[in-house]
C-alpha cells in the first residue's frame, strides 16, 4: 500500500467506525455487529501502526490512550457548575414556582412562543461532567469538583463511546436539525470553542456485572451506580475506566450558538452528535410537570439506567438568567425527586445460600419493608468479607436501599441502636446442603464437594417441576437467577419471597413478578403424593409417592400440613415401611432415614411455617373402576399434557408405569410414540389412542 492509499484508507475507516459508533452508542442502533466493528478497528490500528504519521488523537483507536497518571490536574470551570435545589412534593414545587414568579415580578409562561414554559428532564444518577471542544475536537473533560475547580479526567472520558471525540460536520448538523423540524440557519454549528455539560453514568446491567466481579474478588461492593461511575472516572489508569462500560448524556450548552431556550440546547447538542435523552420534554403547566414526574416514578424500572427524579428548568434562557442564583442553586431550575429509595429495617437472620457452583453466599433475611414502592425481605451480603466490612449482625437495624433500582442492598448498620444481643455471623464450616467441608477460594467460601451446587440446583428444579409443586413460570432459568441473586437457600424459601425481591426478573423479560407471586401462592396447596414426590427422597418416584400416600392415609393419620407428614412417617418403623406392598427394603430404608434427618425435619417445619397445605385424599379415589390396571403413556397428547393424563388415570384408580411389561394393562399412544409402542405391540398389549383413552375415562 502506498502512503497516499494508506492515508485515504485510514480516513475512510475513521469515518466508517465513527458512523457505527454514533449509531450504536448515541442512537442505540446496531448497524453492524460489535465483532465486525472490532475488526474494522483492528485494521485501522494496524494501518496507523505502519504509518504513524497519519495517527491523530481523534482516531477511534485512541480512546484508551496514555499512561496511568500520578494525580489529576485541576481545571477551572469557565462558569461554576452548580447543583439544583430538591423538591419532593407538589407543594414543594408550587412554592418554588410562586417564589420564582414573586422574584421576577411577573408571570412565567411561554404561551405564544415556539417552546414550552418548562423543560422536564430525567435526573440521572451519575456524575456531572464538562466537555470542551476546540475547532470541533474534544480537548478537555472534567469533573464538577467543588463547582469552581474540578479535575481533568479527559483521558478517562475519552473512553466513553457515547462521547464524541469530534463534532459532526456543520452540514450534517444542519441536516439533523432539519430532520427534527428546526430551521438550522439560526445557529452557529461550527463553533471554534464549545463547552457542554452532561452526566456520565453506568447502566443497571453494568452495575450488577461490576458488583458481581467485585464480590468474586472480595473487593468493595458499591452501593449504587453513581458510586461506580464516580470511582471509574476518577481512576488514574484509563484502562480501568475503559473496562467499565460507562455511558453519557449531555444536557447543557454553555457556549452561545444562537439558542434562546434550554430546549434548543438539547436540539443543537443532538444535531452536533451528542447523546441526549429522548424522554425529556417541554410542558406548559405545573400540572404537566407533576404528570411527567409521576409517570417516570412508575416507569423508571423500564429504562436501563438509574434515575432518582426529574429536573425542571425554566425553558426561556433569558428568564432563567434573570432569576439568578439563590444561595448555591439557580432559582430557575429545581430537581423534583422521587420518594426516597432507602428505608430502615431489622435483620431477622443471616442465612447461607448455596449457589449453582457450590459457592456459599450469606443472605440477610429482613423484616419486610417497602422501599421505592415494593416490599423486600432479602438482601444478599455477597461474601464473608462484606459481612465483616459492614459488621452486620442478626438483630441489627440497617439501612436498606434498592440500588440499581432493583437489587436490595444493605448500605449501612445503625450501630448506636444495638442492645448487645445482636449475633455476629459466622460462615459455617460445613455446607448446609450436603455437609461437605467449606473451603475458602479467595473471598469466596465453597463447598468442597464438587457436585454440591449442581445437585442442590437440581433438587430445586425438581421441587417446582410439573409432577411436584408444578409452579408454572418458575423454570430452571429463573431458579438459576434466584440462586445467583442469593434469594433462595432452599425450596421453602420460594414461598417466602416478596414481590420486590424478585423484581430483578422483569429486566430479563421473564414472567412479571406479580404473576409469579400469584402462581406461587396458589400452589401452596398440594396433594399428598405430589408433596412426597417433591421432597426428592432417594428412590421415591411418582408411583411410590402414591403408594406411600395411600399407606399413611390408611394408617388413619390426619394429613393436612407438612408437619403431619413428618409425624406419620416418624411413627412408622422400618418394618412398617417394608411391609407395604410394592415397597422394597431399599426404598423403605431411604424413606425411614429421610424423615429422621435433622436437616429434613427443619425443612418440613419451614414448609409448614411458610403456609404449605396438603389436600386430603378422598377415600373414594381408592375404589375406582381402573383399580389395579397399569397404564404406560408414550408420545404427545393434543388435548392434555401427559401429567394431566396421569392425574386423571390415577383419579380413576389406575396406576402409571414408565416401562412396558407383560403386567401393563394399556399403552396410551399419542403423536410420535417411542419404542414403548413397538414393545406393546410385540407383547400384544391393548393400545389406546387419545380418542379411545378419553372415551375410556368418560371424557369428551
Ligand atoms: Zn455442599
């Protein structure tokens, strides 16, 4: 490649990469895959390496540049970066507005002008930043600092892909404005010097990802996305900043480009290639301001970043300037915030939850408390070091917040409220699931039994499966999420979850928390055979569970609660169990031992406490017309599930078997039957299709 060709190619690549970056990070449109974009970047990087004379600081390969700093330089802001006063209620807002009108000595309304009276914005929980562009190129980025003097964090802000390293060319900016229905001729779109302000922030997903990594490394858990955003931007090594995928909106223009209203600043910023928030809007009355705030208080969970309220600004810049500053905040703007997302509650217990990989996580059980509109009762404490760092003890009063809008976190302990009876947490030396030895792996505590996590997970899947508690919508994927979030330590915990605990699911496109809670509550009532099967006792399949159910009912035990089951089986000796027909010595021993294990007894007590009820077996069920007949099902039925068919057959006295033998009475064959059908044919067993089955059991 000649020098001229290289130069040409480099220019083209820079433009192309920048186009895709802009689409993806500013407009939220993925025009090509991230992999394809990376390979373009790689080509550019290689060319620039070969022809260093064409390397410029605004190249997309130069976002992460420079060596770690010893300290940050100080930057004086051209105009102080001031923060706004807060309002929490409509009364606060009304009195702010009447104070403003009194001060100005006139009504504030823009009727008849192109722009509305108020400009309402989402208040993002991030870090305020200022960007300076010279001749269209980003030359400086700084933090707010004390408002007058901030820190030069240019290196770090350059790593944020939503921040342009160059402004869009004036022709393109003009075209953008036209597309927004705005006449571009009014504005200077080629400023020599440009100062803009905005917010750098972290998305909720990125917040969780980083906290999980921190927990794994035994490092500090951040209380909210703002803490990480601030911590990331104030990193002396830009590589660390780049590893945390920060995002950024710009919301103010401090250079006069011809704007008269605040809203125009947003339009110009957008036209020049900055990312602006599409949800912001102008409104003409306080009533509409309230509606905007209330709407976002309800819908904040649906956007990928954390907001803690709205910002309301007098749209007319001249009026805004004239109103001036009172104390430290401008009179012409106010932060109208949501109700606080923190509350205090008490720690009832700190339990250890065993995760999918056998990692033991301490989880706080709290007195249920409403935070940000939903009830929560659990909060993960991540690891033993985090418990020590917080010094949280059972009985403590704590401050709990819903960081990232979803995951409840204990942010501090109110130690002055201690009575002396609080109990410190100690990581057990034996695994609560299988008694395996607990070993430390860095900050993590792990069960030494390699299969522990997987087995534990399987037992939870089993508990909620179709033939057991049959909790629809609580499949393996969600159980995994619950385990990852430390929300459940055993199956009984499922019944103790609160809606706010599981809101985390909503962001993963799962069944709504509300629907799932409804389903869980409905399934608290269960038949005895299903209940016994759900316990996951070794060798107890669906059929054996039915045999055992009839047996303990025959023993004249009144069974309506998990504790009754425990009492029934603890009264039966090994001999009693072995004497039951169809129960062999191995099964008898398994059942006998299960009901005598301390851990299982506690589990049954916990199930009873959480409100699980067992339906009475109807005596008539034992004398149905198919008593003694054995059915085998194969293939798919169209009008009912296989579990449903089994339930119906059992209700009329039939027994279900999984394999065909000479003892089989009927084989029910649906669509795509397996080898069972062939075997039945060979053995000459009566075969029923779905229609014949329905006829047989008296169904239409
Ligand atoms: Zn274990």
